[in-house]
C-alpha cells in the first residue's frame, strides 16, 4: 500500500497516511450521527434499535482499532468518545518539504562519495 515504505517519496506517504486517517475519522463521525438518528427514531421498536446500534458500534470500534495510534494521542477523545474531541491529522507542508529535501541531500552525498 502507499502508506508503507515501498520506495516512494516520504512526502507522498505522509500525505496518504494523513488522508487515510482523516477519511476514517469522517466515517466514524457519519456512523455516530447515524447511531443518534436511529436512537431518536420513534417509529422503530426497542429491539431493532438496539440491534442496529450495536452493529454500527462494532464498525466504529473496528475503525478506532485501525487508527489506534492516532487515538492514543487524543486523551480527550478516549474519555469522552465524542467526535469533536477526535482531532484530524494536519501534516504541514513544511514538514513534507523538509523530508523531501533531506532525502535529496542524502542522495547527493551518496553520489559525491563515488
């Protein structure tokens, strides 16, 4: 996958990883919103509400497991479990440029040695 070190540029990997985490966070938000809609639906009986909510919660827990390292950096979210406390990743453009320039520098040093 693009997120692993497969010989591509580090900047592209950072961007892909950040986008992947942000997509999962957005999907978690959509699922939590759907859970609230089901919970507030008066037309459904209690058993069917609970089954639907349990299924969606299982998917939320699975997604949270996939971004566990990011969640550990958000102690507020661990306590509250509210989407507003789950911070999206923001990799700065400067960090990406520095990684790219660092990789170019090492390539130049390698060619100068020969």
